[in-house]
């Protein structure tokens, strides 16, 4: 379950910790191992909370500041959990001009979350992107792998209901 980023309780399991420690042991002596270790950690946990960063730091001897720096520099990493249904709203030029900003604002209000956050029930997380590659269908959003184009604010409730 995930919530707004400032109140996310860490819920790692002993099995996840064992899997991460095994991966770290296999990789840590290789040159440039930090990125593959962090990628593996994110694959295991779904995100890189402080507790996971600390575990990587302790197991590799890498300062946690360096791990945090890598995690916040590269877009592939996230410090917050994602919802079961990940919504991505295109705010690229074509989508924005066709009303993508209105779709974005309506979703933020309906879900009660902002960029990078997750609803308290863990169902939805919300992110923006700059292009989905479907400019002819603008404005566009994706929910996981499902693409919705030529959107209007009035369609959002019926689309979201599909993901109950």
C-alpha cells in the first residue's frame, strides 16, 4: 500500500531483504556495481525508500549520500511507491495544446494526489510525461499499458471505474 510521499510506511519483507542481500553479494565486487544493485533493489521493492538505500549502503560500504544522489539523478529510479494502476498523463506540446493540462488537473483533484504520489488505497499513482508517441490522439494518458486518446474531462470517471 502506498500513500502520499511524506507518509509512506516501509513494508519490506524478510524474503525481499534476503533477495537483495544475495544480489548485492553477487554484484558488489564488480566495477560499476552500484547501478545494477540499485536496479535490482527497485525490481524487488518497486521503489527505493530510505530503508533500502541504507541496506545498500551498509552492504556495499557506499555512503548513503552517494546512493541517494544516484537515485534522485536518474529518472529510472523512484523514491516513492507506485500504485497498482500507474497513470501517466502526457503534457507534451500536442497534448497540452489539446487540453492535457485540464486532464491533469482533473485527475489530481479526483484522486487527491499530486505528481509522483499514490492514493492511500494503493490503487492509483499519478505522473506526467512529455510524450507517449500518440500525438494524433491528443490529449493522451496511459494507465499501465492501456492508452486513452482524444480525452475529455467528462470521460475520466468511466475510465477510472474500469480499474476497480
